[in-house]
C-alpha cells in the first residue's frame, strides 16, 4: 500500500498538472471504488491538491472535495488504459484513476461533509509535515494509556499518519528500537530519537520518489527509488552490522528488524 512518501509524490505530480485548471469533462464508472453517487465535477476549478496521511484531497473553488485513497494498487495516469475508475479533463491535461485490486476508495464531499469526514478528521499528526516536538508530545501522551507494540502503533494513522509497514520498520531500525517493544516501555530519549527519525526517513523517501516494492509508480509511470536504500525492509543482511535480518508477523503484517542493532 502506498504510504505517505508515495502519496505525496503523486500529489506533487498532480498539482503540477491540474491545480488552477477548470474541469471541462468528467466521467466516472459505477465501480465499487466510488463511494458517492450522482456527482459531477464539470466547470469546477481545482484550487489545491493536498495530502492527509495516505489520502489525496482535491479541493475545488466551490469548497467541495474529491478524496481518494489509493488502497493497495490505485494509481493515476495521463494516458487512457482499460477499466479506469474516473477521468478528469481540463483544457490542457487529462488524468485517469485506476484501481486494479479494488481496495481504493473515492468520495465526493461538500465542505460540511468533509469537515465531519472521520477518515481524515481522526488522523494523528502527519509523519512528514509535523515537527519532531509534535510527534514527541503525541507519543508521550499515548504512552500513558496505550500498551501496544510500537510497530503496530506507528502503522495506525490515528496515532501518527502517513506511516505504513515499510517505514515503520525503517524508522525503528534507525532509532535502534525493537518493533516488539511496548510503547509505554520507551524512555524519553528513545521517544525523542524516534520522533526525529520519522520525518527524516519519510522525507528521504519522498526525495527519491517513494518506494516501489511491487507496482507503485508516479503519474508518469516512473517507479520510486527509495527501496534501494532500505535498511531492513525485505532485506536479508543488516547493512550496519552484517547480521541476519529477522522477519516476524505483527498485526498480520511482515516486520523486518536487526536483533543486533535494535534493543
């Protein structure tokens, strides 16, 4: 599933293509990905395209929103391919959204509906955009009442948004923290290190177009490059100590870590 860096990569590309343009043609299918029926975007101007965690948010000049979650394999292209979910055309560009595995979601929302849209309203501080101080305060606050393991905690967007399976493993390695540690076992020093490494890793990935593990690519079809710099995710040997990377299951997802470097 695309995480914060991958979604922001797509948002940056869509912004260059579509922001400030009036929609002259809109077509959507009756696909199950579309969560809102009977809406039309023709004659609306795209004011801004932004990211909330792993959600893409088109904001129009009438303050309505088109919100997209890419799911596992959702992607945008400027060329038409079979079985697109929706298309948007301006006077200069056209984009198509595809969702091969049908785990993506698309909502059209009024300003009032967006304000109460719980999928976004309940997100925690953003892993890319938030300062380390904000993340420190959030983790410390949650550690009072939450006793879950730190890796599943990081993957829950209600805690820190924009982090998924890949970057939770990467951030914990760089921070020297075992993924099985309970959140309430972390020292103040460990929380500080973790909070600084979250935006550090996510921004590094964003600079390289995100990570392409199976099929993620940008609007132009170009794959990300950060997978070539992963410390532990889907790695066999630790790049730091040369030890064997361990793989376990947490919350149904694969976790990768180095038992020598993480305590």
